[in-house]
C-alpha cells in the first residue's frame, strides 16, 4: 500500500500531471506555469500522498477562483475517472519518473542533459516553454513506444503505456480512496459559483456591491483632518492642509424592465430586488415596465394596464437621470422597425419603436441596456443588433453589471 | 506538546470543526510557506480558521483588519509625528527627539515580522482595500521585508509568519496577487456539518431541537430575494435564544412556527421578506 502511494505520486506527478495541467489550461482555467512548478514542489516534498490530497492540493495551488472550481471538477473527473490500482510491472517506471522529477526540481544541468539541450538554452526557456518542450518529448516518446530508445536515461520503456497518450488512457495508482476524490469531483459542488450563465439570486449581495459604485464625486473641497494633522506634524508644525473629494448629490435612476415574455420571467424579480435594495443610495428610483420594446408608453404597474406614462413625458425629467433598460431585446424585427410594430394593438401610434428608443437615448445621455442573454448569443438576433446601435448593451452577469455601472458613471 | 501537533499537521481546534479538505490545504500551504487565500460567504468560518490554527500550534495570532481607506504603510509601521512634535516643544519625556526610531510604531504586519516566535498573521477582508494595497502587500509578504523610509532601515522578518488572507468578495483579486497565494473557497457547510458545528457549541443539545432547528435554518436560507442570508453565527445565536425561552417547544418548529426571526434576519427588508415566507411554512 505504501508503495502504491509512492508510485502514484511520482508516476502521475510527472506524466499524468503534465497532461492534467494542459487539459485545465485548454478548458479555460488560467493556470500559470509558476503554480505548476509549485505543485511539483509540493509533490516532491511528499505533501501529496493520495488522490484525495492531489485533488485538493492541486486545486488550492493551481485554481485561484471558485468560479473555476466547477470546471476543475469536470476536468478532474474526466482525467481520473479510470484511475485504478497500479500494476506491479509499472514499478520500475515510477522509479524513473521519480528520478526525472528530482532532476526537474533540483538540477537544471541534469535536466538539460536529459532533455538533450544545453544548460544555457534551458535557462533561456520560460517555465511555460520548458513545460512545452518537456511535453513534446513526452509525445515523441509515446509515439516511439515499442522498442524505442530515445527516452530519458532508461532503456526506453515508456511510462505511458497501455492505451496511448490521451487522458483516460493512462493508469494511475492510488489507494482505494481515490474513488472518493473523483466522486467528489463528479458531484460538481461548485456549479453555482461557475462563471457561466446569468446572475443568480445567490449573487445578489455581490451585484449590490457593483451598484454601490453609482455614487458621483464632486471637487476636492473637503478638509481631511487626520491627514492634515499628520502632514502638518511632518512639516514640523507648518500648516499643510489636505483636501478630499466631497460627495455630490445622489443619482436619479429609472429602471425599465421588459416583463413581457416568459424568457424574462426569471430575471424580473431579481433585478427589481437588486435595485430596491440599492434604493437608499439613490435620490430617486422609478421602475417601469414594457413588453419586448418601448413604444409610446411605459407602465408603472407590472400588468401594464392602469398606470401608463407617455414616453414623450420623459423629456420633463432630469436629463442627468440614469436610464437603465433590462430586457432580452429579442423580438421579430418588425416589432422594432415597423410603424405599427407593437403586438398590442392599442399601442400603435405610427412611430416605430426604433425611433422611440433613439428618443430615449437622446433624452438621457447616461443610458444602458442590460441583457440577461449572454453576449455570445447576441450576434444571432437581429433586433439585438439594432438596439445595440442605440444603447450600449451589457450582460446581466456580475462582470456585465460592473461594466454597465462603470459606463453609466462616466462624465460624458 | 505543541511540537507534536506541528509534526502531525493541523487537525482542528477546540471550537472549530475542520473538514479534511481544508486541513489538507492548510498543511500544504504551511509546508510551502505560501499565504492561503480563503474566500466564501460570511459565516463560513474563514476568520475562525486563523484563530484555530493559532490555537492548535500555540502560536500568537496577529489580526490585520483591512479597511477601505487603509494604506499599506499603516499595516507596516507608523511614524508618530504628533508625539515627536509634542516632545520637541515641551521636552518632558524620556524619549530622544533626535532619534526618529523611537517614534516608529510597528503596524500589524510589522509586528509579525519583528516577533521572535513564528506567528499566525490573519489579514482579514482584503477585498475592502484597493488593488494597489493588495499587490504592494503581497510584495512585502513575498520578500518578507520592508523599508522604514524615515530612518532608512530595513525590517526583515525573523520568522516567516503563517499567513491567512480572507476575502468576502466574489470578484477575483488581481492576477499577481492570486499567483502568490494558495486558494480555497469555503462552501457553506452542509446540514450534516452544521449539526456537528452546533453540537460543538451546545454539547448538551437535544437531538430533536438540533434536527428541527437546522432543518428550519436551511429552509429559511432558501428564501429568495434575501440580501444577507443568515449564516452560522446567526444560527448559533438563534439556538441560544430558543434554548433561553422557557415557552419555546420544539414542536412549534416542526409545526412551522419560527420565533425570533430577527436574530436570523438583521436587515429590515430581509426580515419582512422572511416573515412572509415563514408564514407559509405553517401547515
């Protein structure tokens, strides 16, 4: 058993692991070569003794955000799913792997020799290039497997046997507990934190923090007493006054939400709750509703029946108001472009919605459109394309919200 | 005694329930001498972990509570100009005014560096400070030294502290920062884990109360549209309140009544939302 642990550490440490590293990188997790080498160090120090250790250890060292934990779980499960007990005839291979690992960690000269390049050349390689070089040799060896003699320092037996080079093909040893690490990975506990997909209610608090940036600043005209005292003391008593920026009047915000189609259903409550919580920091927050796009009226009541506000009336409001539209902007092109585009007959006025939106954008220079559809889907919908000509559009994700707030707070 | 613990690795402390995963990460980080960055929603025990490590290894704990206005220099040292000016004008202290060093006070990181023993340095809520602070601080922690400009002196760490950094933000810290830390995200405890945590705080807790309180708690956490979900600390306080109330019967919880909702939900809009939702629990 003890031996199996050891073997696993070294065999997988080098070969399986290089592969794993690249798979992580390919799947979009930003893993850095430095952290890769650090994991090697941890392996070399004997800190990682089972697949369980490897699962948590590698994650702590390589993956720096819980948003990637889900992806990590998937890659891990994929890579180590077939993991089983090590066969005895692979013992010598692990010995070789151990030698190799030590070389890598402690002896650049030895490594240079082993890889067949000059030491100076080796030192010129960035860690990234070094790994790539290493990996290339590994591939080469895989191809020349049977009877090959090219591999580093041993008679040419490759550790990468049985079913070829690709993930899943290699065997790893481990203790029987290894199943649990894979199982843990397959549980995908971190799916909720994943970066993909629009905002969820669990991200509410975080989204609020983004909105808190919606605070305008005035000129530097407020005395910072603490700093003034400190600077004055440093000046040996000569008065030195330090100024800070003062807060300006708070913002007025209009929130216009598309509550028409079922596609918007999950987001209406979310967005409304979000802005209502942030309400205290605004001077004024008005919420209106519309279906698909805006024609002649916005509605104060969600069923869009009893409290209409003619869009023309908007000119009477403060043009400094921040106008935020939330909608998927997905509709038939005629709804946007045709003079009688509205699907509600009573709203048909002879002016296309496209013109009404332009009017709003002109009235409120600080306006954005927030879309719960992910940006990668936008190019496939024509109406989104048209609306983007009028309003800057952002995703309803944490990042998108941050960008939208940044945009809306710009001076001009 | 504590030598022995150190050899065996970190296994937990008296009031802290440690899961295997986190224990491994703590041990790896300590062995690699890397700062450990912990994220997770409030109440998952990020700060408690540093306390537990300090307790388990019998090390001194130094806490740096990061504030939004904080400059890195505040965490390193302070030059007490006010006292010096006072001394120079009135001259009634034993300090030597011409020796600036006597007016330098170590900040939290500075204290960790000059300490003769290895300490646990907890840098709490790093996300509150700006990016410059974060990056500069990691430089200092990486090199384990900083300069005191006023007296042109370099302070080197006598012992590399065990560094635990916590962050509440879901937003990522900068890449150079992350590159120098190990990372773990503490998920909110599963009900089973939560039961163990509660049992540590209330050794004599009645089984029925424990089960139904934890069950109700998780149900309340599911309510949508809450800004600040109740966390472990709220649950502990809530159970304390339930136990203290002579009129309280466990059956009430099972029936769907939730007393002392205000212990769990501390923001008034949250409280209203929770109250409405809890009313629907009743069957």
